[in-house]
């Protein structure tokens, strides 16, 4: 028998293996595609959700309504403003808001002040609402009465939220305001403006720049003390600072209708040091000016308070005004009554009584 020496053909089994491999690869490729599609869809959905959330914040859509007071103490400190907006739920994304402001050139549009903002404002509206001309800027009306000192005036402004005593003192001491009546008064002390912060009713923005607060009061003084009044001052032979010093003493010594009489006593002592006064004004209010707040002048202070404002120890006028006088006292300083009075005292009837001699004065006090 003859053996079949032909080799078997392996093609058929190999074909079967190749087909199975292709099927597996096809299934694997389809699975990878599905994973990719699912991943892309998931990322797209996440990005869409994030984008929608960012858009909502930027455009103020679907946000819970809230109102907040934002205080801009330093217009150069943009970061603290953004923190306040986020902390008060006016915005949700600090980074997005910062980018918006940077790319829109809005970071330098913020002005110092106090503002009321709502969460329904979009980013553009928020920026506009933090500007100097914003309708959302909070204002306050402050009435500053006659006779307050610089220190008391600044304390009142701080209590009303206009600015702080520290900032006002710094600006009063160190800023060179361009007014002729201040040109001879050196910088360095906030009391350099004593007498010039005109008492009146003002409207200030809360958190306002202290430079503008003080300037508004000086502008008012400049307007009230007209050229005609300045000519009157010139005609007296006294400087404007000296007239204000006399007016401030009148203001502190009375709130009644006897201003012109008190003015006459001051001028009589200054110009004709008779009646036993020897040129000493002896006005308690000048000593009160340098005493700690709340401390009352005593007879011991007449001899122990070592200050140029002690008019019991120093002849003539004190170095400067002791308060900010109103217009009535300024006019009384310019138009004193013509009298021979050298003394006055407040009686039990709450009226001032005037005397020509020391003996008359003492008799009244002893009565």
C-alpha cells in the first residue's frame, strides 16, 4: 500500500483563528469608541454645567436675592473689595470677577466710599455701582454746630461713618490745601485747621476720602468769608487768623445775643489794658482748650497750666483759634460794641453781666 505523503493544508484552522481575532478586535474597538464618546459627553456636560454656572454669576441669572453694604476704604486695594463681594454673596467666583475686571479695564474705576449692592447686579453693574458717581453710594447729612474744635468735629464725622479720626487727622496735618488763608500756617498738626472748618450742614458720602471731606468744609469757609468781609478784617489791622481767634473765644464764651459785648471786653483788654487787667484776657475757654476732654477748668489751673493758651499767664491773644466759630461770632469780632467793659460773669439767671471795674465784678461774684 502506498502511503499518502501529501502535507495537510493548515489554511482552514488558521482562517478560523484570524476571524475570531478580528471579531475580538472589532468588539474592543467598539468598546473603546463607546468609552470615548461617553467620556467626551460627560466632560462636555461638566463643562456646560460649569459654563452655565459661570455665566449665571457673570450675568446675575438664577441667583438668590441678597443685599449687602460694601465698604471701599482704599480704592487701590481691589482684592479686599472682591473678598467682600464674595463673602456677602454678591458674586460666587472671585477669580472670574477679577478676570472680568482686568480684561475690561475696570480695576481703576472703584472709588472710596460705602455702597449698597444687590446680587441681581451683573458684573458690569457691580463695577459701575462702585464708582464715584454711583447712585448706590451711601450718603449722610451731618450738621456740625458752631464752637466745635477740630478734634470734636472729626469725632462727629467718624461717628456718622464719613471717615475715621485717624485719616482725617493725617489729612488735616499733612495735606497742603490751596487756600490763601492757610498759606502761612505750617503743616504737621491737625489743629492747624482750627477755626477754618466752617460749622454748617453738609452731605458727605460714607467712607469718603478724608481729603475731600476737609476740602468741602474749607471751600464753604472760603465762600462764607467773602471779599467784603476780608476787607473788613484787613481794615482792623488784625490778621484773619487773629480775628478767627477772637471769634472762637466769643463762640465758646456765649451762645446768646451778647457776642458783641464780649467782643468789646476782649478788645478793651487788648487795646487799652486798664481796669486792672494789664493785657491779660483771662478767658477760661482758652485753658479748657488744652485740658483733657471732660476736665473742667479750676482756679488752680489759672496758675499751673503751662501753655501759651493760658490767658491768665500770657498776655494778648492765644496762638490761634480755640474752636470753629460761626458767622455770628465772626461778625461780632469784626463789629464789637463800643463799651468800657473789662469784665463779665455768668449769673444765676444764665445771662452775662458786664462791669467796668474789678470791684464791680467782685461785688457781683460775692453777691
